C-alpha cells in the first residue's frame, strides 16, 4: 500500500528533480493518529490512497445487494471481483511492451495467485451449500434442466462429452476476461490452467463458476455476470493518473494489485462479521471454519503484496517520485488503507470473544479465571469445537503478525533499507521502534490462551519426569 499524496498540478513530464520542496500543490504529510494499539494514517493520506484506487466506486460494487435471501452474496461478490481483476492483471502483464519485463515470473506468480483465490472462493461456495440458511439461495442456472439447449443471446457455450455418457452443456460467462484469455495465443496456456483449477477446486461445491471450466459433473452454473458484474468492474480499470498520461507501465501494475488487495480486505471484513455472529449464536464449528478461512486470506494478502518484488526497480522508483510515495520514519505507508487498519483491529478484537467461548467472566481483580478454564478445556477435551476455534484465533494472530513483518521486509527490498527502516540506519535508531516492527513484536493477542499452553506444557514436563532427555 502506498502514500499517494501526489501533486495535483504536476504534469506527467515533470521529473522528480524538478519538484521543489516548496511546491504548494504537494499535500503536507500529517503525523499519524494512534487508535488502540495500531497506527492509522492521516485523513489526507487515506483520502489520496482511496482516490487513486477508485475505492469509492469499487465499494459500490462490493456492497450492492441484489439477492436479499442469499446471505453469502456480500462475501462472495468481492472475492469474485478480486479474481476477475486478476484476469485483467494477466492481460496487463502479457501485453507489457517493455523488453526487460520479467514476464516468465509474472506469469507464474499470477497463476499461483489465481489458483489460491479460486481455492478460497471454492471454500466459500462449499460453506454456502452446507449452511441451511444459505443452501439453494445462490443465483444459478441448472443446465440439467435445459435439455441440452441454451438461448445463445451472444453468450459463449461449450459442449463437453464424456465417452459413453451424455453431452454436458456448460454456459460460459459473456463479460468475464477469462474466456477471452483462452482465445489469445499469449495467454491460452494460463487460461487453460485456471479453467482446470476451477474444475478441481469446485468439486465439493454444489455449483461451479461458469467461466469455461470443463464442468464434467454437469453442475449448475453460478450467474457469474450477475454476481461479479465484470463490465462494471472493468470500467474502473484506469487510475486517475492514467488520465493524466502518466508514462509509466508500473502504474497499472501498482493500481491493479492494490484493487485486488482491497477487494479481499473487504471480503475478510465481511467474513469477520459472520464469525462474530456465529460465535454469538454458539455455532462454534462454523465459526472455526470461518476463522481458518480468515487466516488464509491474511496469507493471500501477503502473496498479493509480494507482487511488488517483480516490479522493475527503475520504473517503480520513478513512479514512487511521480506519485510522491513516501514511507516516513514515523508512519508505515501500509496504513494508508483504512480498510486494512480496520481489519487488523477487528482481528485483534476476537480476544473479547474468548471469555464467552470458555463460559467464564473476566476477573476484575486480574485473576487467572480464563487461563484456568482454557487449561481445563485443552486437557480434558470436553468440547473439541471450542478447542479448534481457539486454535484458529491464534492462527489468525500469527498470520496478522507475519503479514506486517513480511511487509516491513518488502519495503526494504523494494525501496531500499534507508527508507524502509525510516532512516533508522543513519540515525542509529533501534529497528523495533518503527510501527511495522511494533506490530510484529506486540504481546500476544490472546494472553490467557498463551499462558494456558505454557502451564499445560509445564504440567506434562513434570508429569512425565524431568529426568527424561530432550528429543
């Protein structure tokens, strides 16, 4: 994520050297505001970031609800839109005219990123089919009832036939970019792999996506174009800087990667809302599955950020100055994303659900009630669903801290250690004083669970005998 306090009147041809420090069109960098345990960026920095990524327009696509009886809609729609933007990313990378662009690694990275997104989307669809409140509510087309005939209306259709079996008609999305990538020589191999990934990962789902995958089981197709709205989504494919004729190919790379990131952050926030509702309803098994999904989304966010490693150093650093991207010594630029800040805080706030899960109240005198209850639960295994849920809580904590630690290292690699460490190397400041390091070094989010495992480990150490040699 970036601090996009660009100069409003700066022409695309203006080089970084010609920008004077006294230029009035450059927004001043405000000091960050501290909320809870995490730093948030100044309102001006956040606004500039959102304007650059066209988040107000994107958020309208994320939040529109057209199927009121389908509770999974607000979770699945941004995930599908992130996937669709990734298809556009493939097109951008393979259309890059720069001879020095690392197309081979870009292709491999985007293939991997796409498959991981499909995997998470398949889990969401699978949960949709298992939940009695959402089962059968998704907008689908049941191809088995069409008698092998579908109204074409300009849509793409493919017929797959298994030897000795009847033909299976699979309707393909009209607006998605994936079927078009399958017809382009440069991307047909990528599209083919993606199609088979969809076929593979949607095996347990009651329906498939309808993007040209084989669909050998003849499953119903999701109304992908109605849910994802690819045409509306791709109308937002240009950043404001593109309209200013910014001649830097990394601008589209940066813009597209962060649109994918923000889409998944929104999906994660919706998932957190569902986790809280399920915990309140004591649906611990369902909440546990959602928590493990949230942990995987945090890992996906790290994978998206790692795409910065493939950007051309000279072009990116030129773009950094064109957009006035700066990681100041007191403000980590990832906090320009208000949504990421909120997701981080909400992930930490899961700690408030622990006493209710364990069935105890917090001791106002600071006694070890929660710790003791956790130890008994772990040792006696009285409710495995609760154990699995608490394990997932701590897995989320590890994923959050891992994200910010890897992000700190990413800044160092992409922008250089001097800026990445906030000039600490020059001023001889302890690296642990920067905000990203502070998050990684924070005390445990779930101290009672942490202590319970420590004392349980001590119990087994003495129970089994201290004379036993360590393995």
